């Protein structure tokens, strides 16, 4: 027994000594492609935690089994594995891993690698838009792209966003970009499910967008949806749920303060109720957000497919505002033969929404202002069970009545689909033909009964309805040729496109749902006759592009497109839009090869011209007669056969720099955009009998700078920190309005002068009104400046009092990872813009029975009093004229998004037989820093990228949202 034990111990000791004998000391040097030592390179024994790192001279020493494999990893370089194979010296060379530079970027009718771009383009991936409580994918990229200003029009569920690329280029025509979704053009992308998007590429300069001609006048956003892969079947499930609330309230008068003001105004306060209602607590509640999306993708021999379905729900903080959105998306391709490939994609979206009226005062149905101005002395309901209203002002409903009394519903169905066939004549030469359709079907219904509200009783019930359908089809036929030989790379693209739209709409109205005895009828007895509206437009286009690169150092690209539009007469139908761009990769020259700090340095320059035919109507050059319900016709539009394309010419100079093994990446662009022959509705003298005529009048200019900086601040085994910073400034100016147009007014406000005027020498969004010099201590009235010195205050004393154009915009995005944890937060800001707070005209007017802001507690009451709030005067609006009193600083800084996530590691996933499990918590609009006194400094009653930008008049504010979600992959 003792002999057996001794033999066992000897075997164990021999095994241990043998294992010790197999470990050897391995030394070596690690260098880059140019022979320079690389310090800090991680050297590990594969499959173990045993490792070290290289010293300043690139040397290392490690103990490793003689048959093991060493892994050499370093940020910015490709990982290298070397088998030891009993060697005691193992030296390696690491090559650059410029994944960012070699990233494939989608461009118009093709792709290119990022390092060969000669135009101003920004690309965003699916990770930039996921895990956010948005129903519009464009909201998710706010603050992430230099030169692209994205503004939420409102916080209402389903509300649109305004997208402006490098400033406004038009007055009446469209300022919104073109969207190309998997090759299908669209003027809208809000209907897409954000989780279906793989990438977005924004073509900012004219040279990049000129391949789309007239459609790309305001930039182009190319959207690529997720596709399948041929290696295996994948299934994913994404879901989140969350809640939202108003991030701030407005201080208004309580019951006692309100009663005191009413007495001061001369109202009889006897009989006022004893309520002290906080209408903001009743109107603004807690919103709910839910999203569920499931997808499956994979491939079969020669093909791939992806199918997803999703549901999104957004219940607003002002009930009953709600959006329910259902989506189905399919993407597939199949190689029929070696030379024939078929591709198909389709996106179906149905949105059902319940609306809450805003953008108006309480007397005209504006729920937001009604929540602030409804007297606190009343409750939600009157004694007879109907909704209570302002006892001093008939028809001024309370906010609950404005929100719930009317049934205000909208249903939208969107179908976007395409089918294409690609024929490869040779490996370098191909032809692709596609047919696509974009159908938008919208149905609206509104009903208010004749009992519950003052308005409904006055009208004896109202039903409004409308139906509209917009169908656009597009046929594209594109030839592509690619040839690489030696250091030369050449591509040529040419083709023709045909596009046509048909639009139809019909409205319906019923009133008076009560008979003589007061009985409710199924149908209204007053049904005005309605006539449908129909229109069509079509385009024919020819396009061509040539690109050439030599040794990836000298880059050249040129585009040409000819567009013919039915919106112009025979003499001016075609517009011709050329462009060219060049690039010089300086880092590829011999004199920079020894500069190790620079990985890539490229200069770019581009010039291009694009056109615009949007926003003027489909028959603006023709003499039009409108039919009446009596069977006659009314002369409704003056002809202008000389109407022609609005043209924008843009010059861009850019620099791309990558340094320190791609740990610092910097991009800078400077541009100048000039728009000529502006398409505007030219005002006409009243004596002519027509308000305006569509004309080419005037010019506009935008010039700006853009900077993007990406840094990898820390890159360790367990901890990383990266920062993305973008900064943009744009200067907009109308340079000419022709000889016959002195100015054009925009931004009308109820019972006040319009707030905005367009004149040469000033930017769009310039506020126009009286200069307020504060309150006269003796009279208590606002003192307006007498600019012309005639001793009277009248319209001639108005001047420019501010601008809605920001001085600059910016975004700062930080991403941290520690082990399996991730933290991301994005700050987004706008600086130097002003807002016209028209809501204050209602909240600080003190001229009628509306409740007021708590600011009026400082109102003037006695002679000699020093204050900035005027006195209360019943039925007098002189103290609330359109003036500088209501112009405020609209600058803000927002913590737009922040997300904390946890990704399960490979060990746990292997046990679960899953490819991905991520849990996350996100916050949206978490913090806002601003001096603006309104609910939200971002919202606009009008379009934020049109001439009437920058006005807040009871607009539905954005909310602060918290959500929790999971992403699962199989």
C-alpha cells in the first residue's frame, strides 16, 4: 500500500514539474507598419486572464505555455494572434484598423467608403436612434448631426418635427429635406418604426444632393432599413414601457388673487364660486409610452430576408391625446441567376390618434392656454352636469371641456413599397430598374354634441370630417459601371426617372343636431355642399455621375441632373443642376508618411446647384377657375407663364482629420448657399382683386461653419469613454425681394399685428413690432418708443425687435462602458435665438376676465410706482401690442437623452442560447436649462423652418419621459 502511495506522489510531482517545464518566457517587440514601437499594447495568453502590456519601446515579456497562442490588441489596430510554438522571441507588426475610414456610406444611387467622400455627408447608425421614447425616428437624432437642426413642433403625441439642413433656403417653397427610404422617395419619414432603421445618411451640400436634382434642394436624408443575412436565422424582440410628465408648471393667480383682479377691473364678483381649482393639475397628468417590436431575419441560398412588426403607443400628458401606431416592414432579395437579382421591400404603417386642440387661446379651443387662463373660481362641471365655462365670458370653455368634449380623431394609413430587378452584364457593369409607390391615406373626424359645452350649444352640435389620398409612384432606371486597375478607381452612373403624383381630398360638415323640440337627431339638419379637391404633378429626370480616385489620394466626383416639372410652363419646365467635388488625401503624400500622429488628413471642396419646385401649388403658372356648389365658376388665380425653378447654389470646403490611432477624429466644413429666383406668393395691391400671385422674386443667402470632434478618452480592458461633439453656426439673410415687394408679413396673432416681417438685409424669422420702454410710473401704461418723432404712436413706429435664428447649435454625447454596463448621455443646445412669447399677451394682458400669470401681482396700481408690469384696464389691449415686451431669450441646453444599460456576457448568453440580452433604463428631456418663461423653449405654433418660426402661442409642450426596456436576440 505504501509503495502504491509513493508511486502516486511521484506521478503527481512529475506532472507538476512537466507542466512547469512547458511554461517558457516569451519576449519580443511590437511595432506598427512603419516600424515604430507601440507602447501600451495588450499581450495576453489566449483563453486565460494571464497578460501584460508593452513598454515605451514596444517590448514585452510574458510567461506562457510553449504551445499557447498570444493575442496582441491595441485600439486603432487590428488584433493579431501568434502561436508560440516553443519560440522564446515573438515580435509582431500591427496594422491600422481604420474601421471608421473604411465604413461603407450610402450615397445617392450607390455607396462609397467614408475615406473617399469628397462631399459634406454625415452618417448615423441604428445605435444612435434606438432605446428612445419617440414615434418619429428623426427626433432620435436631434443634436447628433452638425448642420442639421431638428426641432419638435409640439410635445403632442404624433406631432411632426421640423428638419433644417444648413439653414432656410426658401420663403414659400419647402425648406424640408427629401427622404429616400430604401430607394423610395418621400417628403416624410415619421411613419417609420425607429427600430426598423439600420442607418441614416444626411447629404448636406449641393454636390452630394445634386444627384436628386430638384428634390434635393434642402438636402437629402437616405434611410436604409434592416436586412437579413444569409448565414443564420435571427430573431429579436425589443420592448419598453415608460411614463412622462410635464417638467415645469406656470405660476398663475389663485382664487383670492383672481377675485381681487376682477374687482379691480370692475367685474361684479358677487356669486363667484368658492372653488380654488388648479387647472394645471387637472389638465396635465401622466403620460404613458409603450413599444413592442419583433423581427425575424435570415437567408436562403442566394437570398436574404427580414420581416418585422411593431406597435407603439404614446399617451400624452394632456389627456386624451394619444397615438397608436402599428407597423409592418419587409425587406428581401434573391439572386435568381448569377446575372439577375430581384429585390423587394415594403413598409405599412397605420396610425390612430386622438387630438387635443392647442396653438390658440381658451376662447378658441386652445387647451394649453385654457389651463392657464380659466378662472380658478369654477369647477369642471356646472350644476346641471354640463362643462363649466368662464361666467364672465361665454364660449370660453375650461381645459377639461376643450380636451374631452369633442371627439377629435385621425386615422392615417401609409404604404411604401418598391420592387427592383438588377441585371449584371459583367462583374463591373450592371443595370437596375425599380418601380415604387408611396401612398398616404388620411381620414379625419370631429364631433361635438349640442349639450355639454357652450360652443356645442351655440352650434347645436357640429360634425366635421375629411378624407384625403396622396399617391406617388416612381420608376427609376439606373446603369452602373465600376472599374479598378492599378491605383485607379473609376465609377460611372447614369439613368432616367419618371415620377407622378395624384392627390384627392373631400371635406364634410354637419351642424344643428337638434329639432324644434330639442331632441337629438342622428344627422345635422344643416349640411353645406362640399366640392372635392384634386390635383396632379409629374416629373421626368435624367441623371449622371462620374467618380475617379487615384491611389486613394486624389479624388474627383461630378454629377448632373436635368429635371422637368409639370408645375412650370412649357418654356421653363426643365431645370439643369450640375455639381463637382474634389478631395486630396494629404496623409497619403510622402512628406506626411513619417508623421505618426496623423492617421488620415483630407481636404475637400465642392460646388453644386439644386432646384426647388415645392410649396407653390401644382398649377401655379396657370389661370385657374374654381367651381362653386351652384354649378358656376369663379376666377381664382392669376396666371404667370414665366414662373420657373427656384435655384440654390452651394460651395463647400471641408477638412477630415484622424489622429493618434484614430483616437481623435475631427471634421470641419465651411459653406456658402445662395438661393435665386425665390418662389413666393407675391402680395398684390387690393385694387387688383387678388391677394397674391406666385412669382420668382428675390434672393436669399446662408453661410455657416460646422465642426465635429470625436475622441476616445479612455480605452481599457474594462472601461471605455468616448465623446462626440458637434457645433454649427449659420447666418441666414434675405438679400433681395425685387422691385415690387418691399416686405412680406408672417406670424399672425389673434387680434394683434403679425409678429414677423421679411425684408431684404434681415434673416427669416425677424420679429417686427413696437419697442417697449417699460411702464410709465405716472400712468401705469406701457411706454412705446416714438421712432419717427411725430409725437404719436402708430404703425409707423414699428421696427425690428428680435430674431428667431440661433447664433449656433451644438450637441455633446458621452458614452461610457464598464464591463457589461453602459452609460450614455446627450446634451443638446440652441444658443442666441429669441422667442416671441405670444402666450404672455393672454397671461399678462389684464384686460378681461381670464386668469393671469402670477407676474401680474407686481402690476402698477398707484402713481409713482416703479414696476415692469402695467396696470389692469378692462377691454383695452394697448398694453399688449406686438412689441419687444414679449420677445424673450429662447436659448436652452437640454439633457436630451440618458441611458443606463446592462448587456449579459457571452457565458450567460451561451447558457441561455441567446445572442443578446440587454436591459436598459432611459430618460428623455431629463433636464432643461433656459431663461425662457414659457412651458417649452423649443416648440413653435408655426413651422420651425419657415419664415414664421419662433412664436409660442399656447403650444402643447414637450414632456419629460422615463422608460425601462429590454432588447433580446436569438
